[in-house]
């Protein structure tokens, strides 16, 4: 099959090439991939994967072989799903438990952005607890996870403070549901109950200090690439402790299908927008990698396959 394969000599270490066809297991569907989505995690793994390997998490397309055990969607179903690798291939075998049927009217390219980015945002907010009436701060709000987190927090009834890296990247965040927009470390004056942090480094440190007693910082990513140093004693002394919690949205989860179905329902109803900042054919992967790696990308990058 055609696939984006790891090549240390290629820009972004990815190029279009050939790879073996996947062989589905009894509880897997084989999907003809129409679209995939580029995430920061793939840039990380491309640096560490073996030459010729097919990486990638997100994929949306059409089922060409149903699961042999009789579970899952039928041949011809439009689906989106997640798997640990293989998303950058023209064919993909995916566990039935990690696949959801895409409603009519939802663009498959937009659906391909949901498993990692929107799924991670949803999981972080669910871990934070009820949102109604709480103050939620989202760092990296112009990015893929951040843009979904702003919208989902607003849908949950929170007062949302969106933090962006520049005035330019802050544009459009109020349209996504932000009640307040801040730039860099210039956060709000009042304490917040929840921080969804995709940046790490100085922002993690600064906004952890803003947490009200009992608040949580949900650590989603580390886009800054810099260490975060908390002042000595900053995690002590509160009668109701505040915490830093890591967010895991990878392999082995049992609620993936339900999570994707919830997100697709919101997209189909027009309640959740998919912010796409770059879209093009998959042979332009170098352009997508440059946009994401340079942090110029606003929203998600969608690769159209074939």
C-alpha cells in the first residue's frame, strides 16, 4: 500500500512511499483511509521510529473488510478511529472498540481530527470534574487540543480563559467560546479552578500558581520544550491541595468508541467546530510538518489521502 513512511533524510522525517498491507485481527476492521490528521506526537515519534515504519494515530475512511468476529461496522460504513501507529497508510486495521461510525453530513476530513486532539481535550476536562460555573484556563488555545478544550469547556458551562502565544494567534478564540483571552504569561488577576495546559515550561509554573485551593492543572502536552520549575513549598500548605494531573489518551482505553461518538454528535449538531488551519494532499506532508513544527498552525492539519 501507499503510506507515509519514516525516512530520516526527508523533511520532517516523513515521505510518501510503500509499506506492507495491514492484516486485521478477528476483532478489527480494515479501513480504506481517506483522511488522517497530523499531531505533535507524530513529530515526536518520527524522530524515534525506525526507517520505513508507518506511524500515525488518527484515520477516517470507509470499511472495506468487516471484523471476522461479527462485531463492529459493516462494509461501506464511514468511520473514524484511533490506533497505535499505522494511521499514515492507505489501509488501516483498527480495533472495533476504537472505531465510531461518522454521521451523514460530517466531513470525513474533519472527523479525522477528533481521536487525538478532541479526545484528549475531552478526557482532560472530564478528569477535572464538573465545569458548570467554574473558571477554566486553557493554554495553547489556538492549537488543536487547545481549540477543542476551549469549546468543550464552554459547552460544559465554564467561564473560559483562553491563553495564546500572540495577538495574531488569539484571533478567533472568542468565536470558539472563550470569555476572556490572554497572551503569554499575562493571565487573569483572579484565581482559576482548572488549567488545561498544552505548553509546559513557564506557563505551567505561572498558571499552577493561579489555581484556587482544590484546583487541578491537567497536563496535556509540552509544546514549549522547556522544563517547568515550581517554587519550593508551592505544592504545600493549602487546606485543600491543588494538583497537577497528567492526561493519558493513548492505547488500551475501553471508552474510545463512546468518546468518539459523543464528539461526532456534537460536530453533527453544529455545537463543536473543527478548527482546520492546514489541509492538503498527503504528498505535501513536509508543508504540514513545517506548519506544525514552527507553531504557525492555528487549529489542526488534515492530510487528504490518495
